[in-house]
C-alpha cells in the first residue's frame, strides 16, 4: 500500500482523530453532504450564529422568516399603540377594539415604510412609540437589505453527485466511479476531487484510506466529470466484493473544491456513499449529445442514469 493510503495521514487531513474513526458506527456524511455531527449547547451564548443560520437557510425559508419577523414586529407595535390608551389616537377612539387593532396595525406598517397616514398620535407615550418604530423600522430594512445582498453574493455551489456510486469495468481492471455536474450557469475552474474510504479493517477497527484517482483535478468544468479510482493491487478495495463492503461498513466520502470564475471565490461540495448506495457491474450512460451544428449539449437531469 502506498504512503498516501496510510490511515493516520488521512485522519489528520479530515480532523477526525483516530479514536473517532475507529469507534464511529454511522456514516460520516449525511446524504445531503452535511456532517453527521450533533453539537450540544448550540443555542448557548457564543455558540449560535444567527448570520450563519440565515445564510444556510433555503430561499423559501429565508423569505418566510423575513415575512414572519415583519408581521410580528408590526403586531408588537400595534399592541404598544393600543396600550397607550383610547385617547392616543382620537380619530379612531370611537371604534370597536377589532377595528382599532386593524387601523393601528396598518398604521404600524406605514410607519415602517415611511408612508403617509391620516392617523396622528395625540399623547406623549404614543409619539414615543411612533418615533421608536420609525428608527427601528429603518434599521430593520437596512439589515434585511444587507442580508439579501449577502445571500445573493454568496457563491453557493450547485454541484450535483450521481445518486449511486458504481464499480465498473475499467481498462484491464475495475474502478470505483462517481459522476458530478455543475447545475449553475457559472463557470467553475480548477476543480479538485478527493475520495476517502472509511471501513472496518480485519481487526474490526475502522480505518480511512485516501484513494488514488485517475485524475485528481480538471482545470475547466463545462460539462460533467466522472471521477475514477482504479482498483489496482495497491487499492484498499482490491479483492473486495459487494458483501465485503457491506460487512466492513464501507463509506466513500467525496470532497470537491473549485473556483467560481465569476466571483473569484473557492466553493466546496461534499457527498458520501455507503454500501447500500453502490452498484456493481454497471456503467454510467453517456449524457453528452451533439446538435446539428456540432455544439455539445449536456443534460444535468440525466446524471444519475446507469446502464448494464
């Protein structure tokens, strides 16, 4: 076995530590690429980061939370206006409670957007609440705009992995393969791949091995890339069957790094396969097509297609 396959070297690279690697009985990465690690006390002071939570949220969740915060803020100030007393807004003092709540709620909405409203506060307390809401509304809109800009400028990657890792015939041997594709229109350059295999050794202790790849880096990535690890005599996979991989709780961890050419920033993607997500004796279908004028076309939706 080559030096690059020594478990201790890879433990240091992954930051796992020998004890964690040997004692862990579950997969290191979840199917979505997130780490299978739970943190205690995540909401304690100093641990929870609202900014990172917002940046990692999906767009629907982000906008839902913004809308919910906006509504709750206006409801809060509506309650404050109501608590100021009936005399605080004389023009609606004769209306019932529900009607007053509705008028004051939309008054609050217009205060935060600096729109004109016919209601006028008459008491000092009500004027204080109006001034406070105007200031906080401006700050909240500035913060919301900054968060939206930060999310738009965040180089979130959309590198997709094939649903299955495969072991297929390759030259005069076999090889472990996975396929990736960039689903965004942005151009990725200097794309590098690392595959790490974690599985139990003959002594029952889990070890990790960095697999040697046919090609570890591509300088341009306009289409798809099939990442190949030839299973030679030097490979830790040599001579192992599908049952062996399942018995030894094998997990293939794939890490991708690339440079987004438009943003000049490095982006990352992760994925893993366990034995149940592997297929043997098959190959990936060719997903490249040519138009009549000779242009190459790739269909990202077909990245998962496999044939015998």
